[in-house]
C-alpha cells in the first residue's frame, strides 16, 4: 500500500465528510454571511489560462487546430419541438425549444398561420440559428407577445433541399385565460401523471438545466438561492409553464443543499410537465457498510398534510421543503452501483452520457449536477461545468477537476461517480423504478453501465481526461489551466478567511471547536467560518498541480509531445514553467490589523503542512495562512486559543515525517489517527483482543507500522501525550510504543 498525500488524504482523511454536504462542500462567500468553508469559485479565470508563453515554450509542442465537419443534410426524425407554456395564451410569451441528439446545423423558425394562406408563404417572425449544448443540441426561439391564432415552429437545415428534413409543429394560442392546476383533493396524489419520461423529454430536461445555470464560459458564478434562477424568465425555459404564477406571483422559496439540488430540479421539471417522480428512503451507511435504499415515495402519494384551502403550487412547495428535503441526503447518491432500489443508475464515462442533469456523487458526501460541457478546441481542453447547492441555499457553478470532484474507490463509501435518475413507469397501477436490465433494454435509454465502479482513483481521472479531451493536449497549456484552477481555489479561500476575520472583530465569544471528525459536520458559528473542507480540497489541489509534470511523463500519449524529446525532457521543462508560474501569481489578503499582505502561489504551496491545521476561525488571519513562527508572535490578546487537549489531538492527527519515512508516511499517520476517531475505512486494520490497530505502510522501506505522532519526545512525554490523546478520543486506554529504531510508532487504541 503506497500512497501519496493526494491519494491517501483524499481516500481516507476526507472520509470524515461522509456526514453530508455541510462540510463537504463550499458556500460562495459573496452570498453568505459566514461562508467559511464556503466559497466555491466565483473569481473569473486567470488571464493566463489557455495561453502559451513563447519564451518558455521550448520543446513543448502546440496542438494542431481542430477542424469542424461541414454541415450536412441529416434525418430529422430525432428532432423534438417542445412548447411552453403548456397551454399557450395571449399575454404570456410563447417559447419553442428544439432538441436533438444529432449535431445538426439548423435554424429554428416561427411563423404565423393565416387562414387561406400556406405557412410557407409567410416570412418567419422569429428565427434562431444559435445551437447550444451537445448532445443534446438545442435551439430556443420566443414570441414575446403572441396574438390569438395559429403559429408554426420549424427546424430547418440549410444543408438540405427546400422542404426536406424539416421538423414542424403547429401551435394554437388561446385568447382566453388558461386554468391553473387544481390543488390535490383529499386522498389524491401530489400531482397527476399526464406524460411519460422519454428520450425527448430527457433532452428537454438537459436543455432546461443548461439554460438555467448558463454564464460566460470563463466565469464561475454563484447565486443566493435556486428560486432566484427559477424566477428569471430569461433563464427558466419553463417559467410559469402551468399558468399558475408558480415562478412569479406564487413562486415558492427554494433553497436546496447539495444532496437536495438534483432532487429539487427533477421534481420541479416533473411537476411542470406532469411526469412521474419519486424519492427513496435511504440510509447513509456506516460501520463498514455503504448506503442502501428501500421503498419509494412518489407523486401518486397524497401530501403529508392535507389542506383544503391551499393551491397546487403551495402544495408542491411544501413537498419540496418538507418530504423531499427530509428524504434526500448525501447517502441517496452514494448507493453502490448494483443497488437497484436507489433513485440513480450509473452511466458510462462518455461525452454523450455526461450530459446536463447527470449527477456526480462525491464519495465523501458532496453531490453536484452537470450543467454544461465545452468540447475540446485548439486553444483549450474540454471543460465540464457543474452546479452544487450549499447548506445556506446558495448555488454555484464550478468546473471538473480533481480539486473539486473528489473520487475514491472503497466499498464502504458506496458507489461514487456519475449517475442519472432512474425513470419511473406505471406498473400494475403503481409507479415503479426501472431496474438496470429494463433500462438497458429500453429504447429511450439503454445507457446503464457499472464499469466505472471498477475504476480506482488514477484510472478514473485518466478516463475523464480521455472523455473531455480525446485529442492530445498541449502540455504547457494544460498545466496553465491546472494552475489557474488552483489560483481560483486560493482566491476563494481568501474570501472565506476574510469573512472569519470580520466575524472575529466583533465576536463576543470564540467559536466552539467540535471534537474530532465533527469539525467537518456541525452547525452554528464553526460551520459558518471554519474552513476544514476547503483547506482539504486546497491541499489536494496543491498536490495535483505539483504532480502535473510527472503525470504528463506518465501518460505521454495524452499530450502533444514534440518529436525527438523524451517524456523526461518535457517533464523537466514543465517543472520550470510550474516554478515560474507559482512564483509569479499572487493573491492579497487582509491582515488582522487591516493592512494588505500578498502571497504567491509558491508561498501557499510551501505552507501546505501548516494549512492542514489552519481552519480555526478563532485564530488570527496570519495564523490561518500558515505563517512561519516569527509571523505569529503578534496576536490579538482577546483571541481565545484552542485548549491544550485540542492541540494534542491536532498534533496527533498531523503526525510528523521522519528521516527514514518519506512525506507519504506523514499522511498515513494523519489518516490512521483520524480514522481512529471517525472509524472510517481506507487502510488496513488489524483486529484482535478487543483492540484496533491502525496500520500503514512506509513508502520507502515498505515496512508496516505507523509514523509517530510524538516523534522526538521522551518516553514519559510520549505516554503523557498518548493519555491526553486517549481522553480526546474518549477511549479507556491508548498505548504508544516504538517499533524498530528510527522507523515508526504503532498506536494501539483499545476499548473502542
């Protein structure tokens, strides 16, 4: 068992995040009073992203331009024209969405239909040739103020002969006021089912999500709440689709966290289109067992509380904030790939499958929803963008990379990775989920796959590289994009720490530090202003950036390697570029006294060990940026320090590297000791005599043991620290003994 910090800390230490989204995610600082661990990327991409520095290009090759195929006339059978609102009427904009799985080049046209005159004879009143997505590809056109009468919507392909391969739909706009849906009667379900899930409607679902969270490609925006997006007519393709003012006058407040977000989106879409929807009752797993599910609550079931005076929209809003929010949690998405009682099914790692609406289940409790994909170009690699929700209801967009999308392969964590909602169908008058075999054989789906669940960490990220960028990448450009992603995370941490500084200026009492793994999953001031999860992800990001040149050397076939240069030559050149860029890129934070201070990315990377324990909001800003000892001498006297027992626990978790064991052993010591507190899996356990022994491997010598948490101390002080550590763990006894000379110390924890 040989791990780097990036691998082991990701697979083990972060396992304390299994509790859910609260500490396993980021809340945007710009929209959260306390945003501690909170702030996903809201800073724009660095201007250096995707650029090639000529002076240092050296032996690095430039990827060849990617030629696009010329337009061709294709069969239009796959095209679906969707109309909103459900009953078009005067006084409400008429919106047409054309969706298809094929990369057609076309123009969406809307014409008026006049009696006694062919629609072909009239000029279109609205046209749109802007193709979005891919796949599905979609076009959007809107008539702002339709009159009563007929309209014809058509998707026309310029590459086809006139009148051939045209998809057409006639729409009638009513002069009257459409009837809003009625509230369910006593004993009735939440809403009636009028349609069935199909490939066409799944494509509309993807188009709706991509439009809802759309933003310029270089931006990582955040929004205060999901309902603000739903109330935006320009973003929401289903705005007031039911003519009940459900997104305007009667709009409910919708604030999902990360696990709720995919369910809320799916339920909202199903409610609007009168489609089946369900949510299972799942547990979170634990004790070495993954999450599992049973039963299902669907829209056929009546509301928990019947109210004769309510409306359909209010009933739905109550369902979201009550039943659905209570049922959905991080364990719902982490069920094993072979659990067919779950709400999700696993999909293959292909560009076609990873479409908007697909869910990514983080093995440690975080959940994201794919919102957009940008295909690879000559200037950059492919990009996958996703959105996530936060405990305060904030929603933010972020890109796929190892610093944001954590992955691990361990049975007790469940089935992490990409998944889609299982379609519900009517069987024996009841709504039921399709199992994997039924999905595989279904003509509208067929994309279930358990193969991704067999991938370990590196193969998973390698596979995602291949999916997003199938053509060889320019190695320097890829490195610059990775550095830009790191810079993005550092700048976001600046906001989080500054929020803590502002709180500390007026705080009447220090934030209470939870015990052990609970630092990741609690409530109150600590939740608002501490940054353990963000700092953990930042440490992983640092490791990813540092290891990028070696990654290129490991997978030279993935990059545009110049002729005559070895992988080692390219690695050496990238190391120089990396050192230069880390030193050149700086961030500025505000000191405790209000003065500005600058740090380069190289400074941040060099302080990674200190940043492991820099998440406490009670500390001054200088301490939270991992300074050298001299920088911590001046500290506000009113700041309450951690109790000695907490320092003992932190130092025990941190460990310390030895001369004979490389830095990886330090990571192993932290991971093992955190596991002793959090009872997570990830490294070997030796059981016997009522005791648990956390065992790790030294990367250099291969011996079994655990790096000492008290190396360099006398036996007396080591025993004293062990007793303090045991009290912190609430164990009856903890003994520490040295194994071998100068090698490691085995920590035995008994009575747990």
